């Protein structure tokens, strides 16, 4: 007889797999396979199966491509949990990047107790889309997580949106860009996060039109560009938000303006500036560790994490091109439009 603890773990793997591999036959096959593993090869092989990363969840199909969420689960995770979750959006100027950018942070916060998901989304270079479609995808991802909270072991009222640079813009748009939604989305499901952690984000897409990254706005109307600019929709109801920025970031003027406007309306926005650091600084030690620690403390203040037990901070983040910081563009300061 297979011990109850083993059966529980089998069930957890079934749940993670069932969103991709559908049908009772597939689940029955998985149960049989794992039972054979337990019966014939003992705990070592089962441990290997458990340590394998879960299959990504497909949250939508757009432009003929499946867009996925890669998951990292806390120790002792069960589908019956109601844990806080955090959804990370990678940077890359809406033209490049990979969900692996925030792998180090996701693994850290999973060990700390959060369900962590890293979202893929359409890109200008690969999918020939403008930035408003990236916003649609980000909002679709938040809706998918909230509507599947029961399967993910997530509390639907404690979902954090996080991201860096263009990904920080997308994370912010899950709250602010309420007028931009994919036609197939179920609008009865809220895309609003309950908190945000934004690493050198873009807040004003109107100002971006004359910048080198403005190509991602070609063919987009002025109204839509404004609608995906969080700067113009700041309000007191903004969820608790932590922003990281370097004083040498080309977006620094935007981030300071966002902070000032947020304070003026009483929005709970906290901005941490790192002196002398450029765009993308959070990818590199020691700032990777410093920003992760500050984000941990922020989540503790919200009650999403407990101060203990501590786990080691991430040592190295994923860098697709180590010689060039993720999402680095020309360093010309970007001013806020009046």
C-alpha cells in the first residue's frame, strides 16, 4: 500500500499537470506511472519526479502562440492552500526578454512561502505586435491566475504584480490600464493586483513616443497610448506599491513624477532610489540582493510573508546577455510630458 504522504504528493503533481495535459486518461496514466515509481524504485526516483519543474500553464493563445506562466511552488504546497501569489513580467523594451529573468527572485519567494509565476507575453520583435498587445496579455495573465486560484492554492485577494522596465510597465498596467483588455477576456474577473513591486518601470508611454523605444507604439492611437500610461491614472485606490529605481536611470524623472503625484492623492506608493545606478541595476549583485530583501520586507509589512524563517537571498539572476543589462536602452533622460 502506498503511504498517505506519497499519495498526497502524487495528487499535487496531478494538479500541476492537469492544466496542460487534459483528460481523465492522461491523469490516470500519471497516477499509474507514479505508483510504479514508488513501488519499484523507492523514494529516490519519486524525489526526482517531485524536483522536476512543473509544466507551464497556458493562460491564453494569441497570434497562434501559446502564452504561458511558469510556476514555482513553496515547500509543502497543497492545492487547498490560500497562499499569496506573485506574477513576474520580464523586461526587454516590449521587444525581447524571457520569463527566466526573474527566476532567481521567484525561487527565493517560493522558498519564503509564495506561489510564484513568471509570465510570457507577445513581443514586438517575435510577434510583430505593438505594446498595447503586451498590456492585453499582462491583464489576461492576472485574470487567469485569479480565476484559477483554487487550483494554484492561491488567495485571489492577495496577488502581487511585479516586473522590471517594460515588465514593470506591464505589471503597473494590470491595475491602471483598465481600458485595455483582450477581446476574449472575461471582464467579470478583475485584473487588478492587490500589491505591486516595480523595478525601474515605465509610467508614461506618451513620453516614450519620441524615444528610441517608440517603435513599439507605431500604429497605436494617441488615446490608447494614454490609456496604457499609468502616470495619467494615479488615484488614492492604487494598491500598496514598491518602486525601485537608480538615480542614473533614464526613467528617473518619470519615477519621481509618479511618486510625487501618488503622494499628492494619498496613494500608498513607496519609491527606493539607489544612488548612481542606471537602468536595470537590480539585475546585478549586490543590488539583486538588496532589492530582494527590500521586497521581502515590503511583503512582510503587508502580511503576505512572515519574517521567519529566513532563506538565503538569491546570488545570481538569470542574464540572457551577461555583457548587457536586461532591457538596457540608450541612456538619454526621458522627461515626463506636461
